[in-house]
């Protein structure tokens, strides 16, 4: 037997040494330019979203008569809205004489007659039965106005408030949240009295432009003790940026309880650009640029379950980042004269 031998010749694999060259100046410049472009697109996105004519809605007057308007932005509020509307209307009806007297003082009318109410509910593209709830509740109201404004699509709280304000007709207009977190039995009289104080020195023949912000600033210390560290940090961070980017005049810009005279509604909301959560900060900026007097008064406020901002820490961080972006956008757009006041 012949021995067959197989010789395997194994050659070592040739190793290729990859030489990594540092990026060229052109590449670095390109990447830097792309990053700057993306950052600018993010910052100025609210300016793009606020193109005039992009909001559409349908307005239905469900009952008649008005003088004091209450603007209520609502998104998926079929559960909380009935509770809020009942408490609000019960108080308005039982306090009509007292509120009428205070209202007439603000307008400088000694005998202005009984006060009428106009509730403007702005449905911001809700997916539940919010519209049905408003229509059903309107059947119980006589002598006052229930006005339903239905946004064609969800456009943001700022857009809903702006649309409701510009479709209202009261000489005084109160913004109030659908959850009823601010106690109207406490807050309404306070903001009206503060409005009277602001308007007295002006002594004009016609109703001047002015606004009063309800405030929760006095509750910060106690809320900091009950809230998580993340929420407390975000709250203080937000106030820091509001003070340095927008205004130090108002301590709490985000409380959903604000009173405006009719001229202030026209001047402020016809110039408003922000559509989401940080729209209140732009209101303050516009007011200061137009020399509109602002007041702030402490109100009774409590947490209500079902907040649209209830969510994970990541969601809260993203919302906070978006609000910071909006404030930077406001400052940049007015500084660069991109946004011009009418």
C-alpha cells in the first residue's frame, strides 16, 4: 500500500492595516453646518407653525346674551368638563348681583344693569364626546350664552385660547381651564378687583387694555415638598428661563386663570404666535412691548387628576424642552424682527 501524503500548505492571511485619517476641514465644516441648520429648524419651528390662516374652526352659538366671557380650552374633557361647568355656572348664577356691581365699577358705569355671561368652550380636536357634553349642558342654560368653537384639528392649548378669545364678545374675558383647578369662587373676585385697581389711575373715557394673571407662586414651597424631585427641578428651571428669556414681571405665567379687557384681547391675541404650552410667556412679552398694564394676584389652586402633562419623566422632560425651545424662539423672533406686532 502506497502511503499517500497530503501536504497542506497554509499561507498566512495578508493583514491589511486600516489607516484612519482625521476628517478634513471641509467635512467638519459640513457636519457643523448641518447641526446648526437642524438646531435652527427646531428653534424656529413654532414660527413656521404660526403661519397666518393655518387655524380653522366652526363656531356655534348655543344660547344667547353675553357681557363677561369665559374662555375654556378643552381637549378630551368629557369627564372633567361637566364638573367644572356645573361648579362655574352655579357660582356665576348665585353671585350675579355682586359680580354685576364689581363689573360696572371696572367699566366705570354706575348703573350698568345685571351681568350676562358668555361661556366659550373651544374643543381642540377632541377624540371623545367633549362636543356632545357641551351641547347637552347648553340645554340647561337660559338667558346666558354657551358658544361652542370646534377646531378642525388639534392645534394646541395656545391656539385654542387664542381662537376662543378672538371669537368671544365680552368686555371682560376670563381664561379658565377645563379641569377647574383654580377655584372660581375665590379667583374671579380677586382678578376683577385687581383689574379695578389697575384701571383706576388710567382714567380713560374708553376701556383700556389691561390683564390680570392668577398666580400659584405662593404655593411653590408647599408643592415642592409634595412633588417629585424631577417635577420640582423642572418647575424652578422653567421659572428661571421665563425670568431671563421673557419677563420678570409675572412670577407665574402658566396658571390657567387670566382676566383680559376687550382691548387687551384684541391687541394680545391677534399678535400671538405660539400654539402650545408656552403661549402664556409670549402674552407677557407682547404686553410689555405694547405697554399693556399687567397685574398678578394669588388664587386658590389644587391638583386635579387627568392632567395632559401627567406621564413619564421622559415625557415631562420633552415637554419642558419644547417649552424652552418656544421661549428661545419668541426672544429670537422679536429680536430679529421676524415677528412684528400689529
